[in-house]
C-alpha cells in the first residue's frame, strides 16, 4: 500500500519554495514523484525591457545571489557581441578572477548545506569557516560579500594593484590547506559516504538524455563545461581542468564541486600573477545597434545562456536566459525514484537548485 506525502512549498529543509507530491511504499521508498514550482516568479525578464542597458547590469546581478556575478557577466558579453566590442585583455582577466572567486564561494555554500542535511554539523561548520576566507576576500576587493558589481559594459568596474594582489595571494595561501582538508573529508568521511554514496543516482545515459549540465553532468561522467567546450574571456589560455566522476550519485556531484573550487583557486593565482597591462574598460561607451546575440558561460551550477535582442534604442526589445536549474530540474524525477523519503531534500540540493533563477 502506497502512502502520499507532501513536502513544501514551505519546509524547514527547503531553501526556496518548492512543492513535492510523493508516493512511497511501506518501506518509505519513493515510487512516484511530482515537483511543482512557480511560487516566487518575479517577472525580471519583463523588467529588463523597461531599463536601459546600464541599469540592467544591476538588475541581472539580482537574479540570484550565489551566482550573481555570472548573470551580468553573460549579459555584458551579449551586449558587447551586438556592439562588436573587443574588451581589453586586462578586463577579460579581471572578469575571470571575479567569476572564479564567486564559483568557489557558491560551491562551498552548497557543500555546507549538504553537510547540514546529513546532520554532519562539524563538517558544515568547517566548510562555512573555510568559505569565510573567500567572503572576506570579496569584501576586501569588491566591497561586498555577495553582489560584487565587478562587471560593466566593455570591461570591469575594479582593478587590482600590487597591494591587493599580494593580499589575495595571502588569503589563498590560507585557504588552500583548508580546502585540501575538506576534499579529504568529503571523499573519505564515513558519515558523508554512508549518506551520499549510491544515493540519487543519475546514470550517464539518463544524464545525456535529459541534457543536464554543470557538476550534475560531470558527476555522471559528462564533460560539458562551457569554459572548455566553447571558451570565452581568457579560458582558452587557462585551460580549466574538469573533475569528472562516473557514479552519478550525491557524493560524485559534491566531489565535482570540490574539484571546481580547487581549479578556481589555480586559475585565480595564475591570472593575478600574470595580469595583462592596460585599461580595464573601453574609453568610449559604444552605441548598441539593432541586433540579436546569444552567449553562454559556465556559471557555478552549469551552463547559463543569455539571449538579447535590440532595436537601436537604449533599452532591450527582449532578454531571455536559460539557467542551469531549469536544465537539471527534470533529472530530479529520475534521481529521487527508488530512494528513501528521508533523502529527498538531500538529492534536491545535490543539483544546487536556484528556484529564483529558474522562475525569472
């Protein structure tokens, strides 16, 4: 006899509003699942057509807090593509620095939430304390711990002098041994393994069929990192090393995120130690002609796609984005089936969902 269980839309273990309609057997194993969202739609895409191109930098940064740098980054690339602008090399380098710092902070937050859900509070505390070094770095360099406002049209709003570079490298020097310890703990800790290994499996075949992206795809053995497959900014020269796992479970996705953090640190050190000389923004703001552009970047959660249409005025005609959670959402139905009801929220967080991004 199956039991019907409702989780959400408001629940202590849900970061954002989602409604699960679950059926489970007498062993509390999920036999059917229906996911419903749409509780926090904000109409941001419509708002972009009411703002000018500079104002939309602020608006896109507020689509999501944890990947707030990725949205204005992708948006700026789309505007620059229509305008035919070549961004100065130093600006491209500084865009990478901001994006990789944000990637490290975002992934560490997801890992901390995973530790919380498996009730490993010591590991959660260590993860968040390690993340604080990155948060302090953001506050020192960009003046804010969440929305960094690093990007602008044709470049960036900040620069790094020798003093700031030295400070960044000192913080990273403190961060690296802590990260190494976290990688070892998430890989080998018995409590972590007991709760995450073999849980929420997404096979490579299902991952390919569903078109998942980011650490969700890489945890199932698929390398579709946009920084590698379609490089932008300085990523062609930096050659990011992508972490792949083939077990497709919650543990694999966590380890892929840790690999992303380690590689982010490597690239940040590489870039700030070899910053190109020159301007951080084009001297003259370009006219944005009529046109269309589609760009994609690798946000912390995976592939982020921006579409922009202009008509020669100071406001977009249409702007649309496709976020990683939208792509990964359907995979939850495969991941959750056959697992315990008690693991449902853990599996949900293993895709690092952002419902605010999705319900733009």
